[in-house]
C-alpha cells in the first residue's frame, strides 16, 4: 500500500475554494487522510495563489494534528479495495451482532432483536455475504435507501428467498423437502427460507449440508433436553444463538468465543475476574491487533503472508487487522487464509 500520493489542482480559480483531486487506487489505505507535511502544498511553474487584491497566498499548512489541518477538520477513511464480489464465499459466516461490534456500528439494540419464528435474524445474517450476493441491495445502501443490508433483509429479504448467510441454502432446503417446494410453487409460502424460519427449524428440517439438526442434538444432550422442554424451539435456534460461539460443532462462525478463551488463558482470567467483559470485547479492542486467532478458521499471520496488499494496508493503518479486511472484503474475494 502506498502511504502518500499527490492530489492535483482541478479548479476553483476566482473563488474562495480551491479543488484538488485524488483517485483512490487498489492498495491505498489510511485511517484518517491528511497531508504529509506543512510544506505539502506546492505550486507548479507559472502558477500562483493570490487574493483579489493580488496578495500572495500563504503556502504553509497548519501543523499535522492541529486545528485547521485536514486530519482534524475531516475524517476521511481510505480503503482501496473493491466491493465484495458475487458468489465466491466459503462455508463460514460472521453474524450481524458480531459485525456491528467489529465495525462499531450504532444500529440500535431493537433492530438487532427482530425475531421470526423464534429465530433472532441478526444471529443468522452475514452483512458481507448478503451484500455480495445482492448487488441491488448494496446499490440501495449507496443511494441512501437502507443503512445496512440487514435493514433490507429484516424488512423484505427473508420473505424473498434471499439467503442471509452461507448457513442457509435455498436449493438444498427445497430439494430435501419437496412438500415445501410444492407449497412455494403454489404460492402458499413465498420461499423455502420463509417456511424454514416460521416452521421448518422447529420441525427438525435441515437447511444446509453444513448442519444436521438431529446430529447436533445427539452430540449435545443438554441442548436436546432444553429443546424437549421448550426452552429452545430447535437445535438450530440454540446453535445460532449460543452453540456456534461456545465452540460446539460444526465450526462455521469466524469468531468463536469458546475457542478464543481456551487459546488465550490470560484473557479468560481477565474475563473471570471482571477486568474485561468478554472474549469478544478483548479481541476487538486488543486481540485482533495482536494477531490472536478469533477461531480455528482464520490465522492472521498466514493471511497477511498470502496477501501482501492487505499486509501493506494494515501497516498503513487502513485496517485494524487482516481479520477485519477478511470480514469486509477477503471472503467475498475468495482470498486464501491458509497456504
């Protein structure tokens, strides 16, 4: 990643505002765009900056980090990477609650507690996946129609057969449940996903080759008992709300709190004595920058070694970690994590 480049004068003569243009290129990264030094403003041969009275303009810029500087006056984040691409996801997910924490989004707790059929939609929804699979929704965000892809999914997407994450496979669900396929064809339900959320998960139907509800209950007798007593509506409900983060198989979530605490006893001790609230809090504030693994599905050192442009962007401050890049872009780009 390039740490500095030139912004060229493009217009503004005769006004009190001069316009400089800079095109972000692949690999450019900066957490808070600023000029390189107080002498960064230079005039080419034959040029001049003067006021209406003919007085020469002062070319010395305010000190870096001082009042009036670009970095203080504006908060410009540069991340020179393409929008997620369509259809290259692997079999992992990163739910919306985790995403809002990682990105520090203020979406409001009410939005993240929308339930359909007892399933918290935020726990099955993956923002990067959804936007990469639905470019029309991504465009809607750019035009200000939605704040997040999740907003669209919660209002419309779950009834339109739009998969929320790699967890759910519409074709698989309909192929395994021909009665639901007929119901969709007749218009009794809008989609397999709608049926699964409202009824199918409670009926023990499987939604993907990645997860088998009966196997999950067999391998977790405590969950089986809880489902039998009505504490949870299904094995799937327990998995997405608790099991995935507890490290219960299958391993699909890119953040696994049970794994993180097991691999980092110092963090586990800090959580136990109340120094820090959770493993996730530690990972977001410290662990990701220290290269600690969020789950067995991702390795920071390996990812950076395999993706030198990302390594450069992290070093330049464009991303807090390779993990953050992977969540936002790398998965959709099909980038390798392990060599």
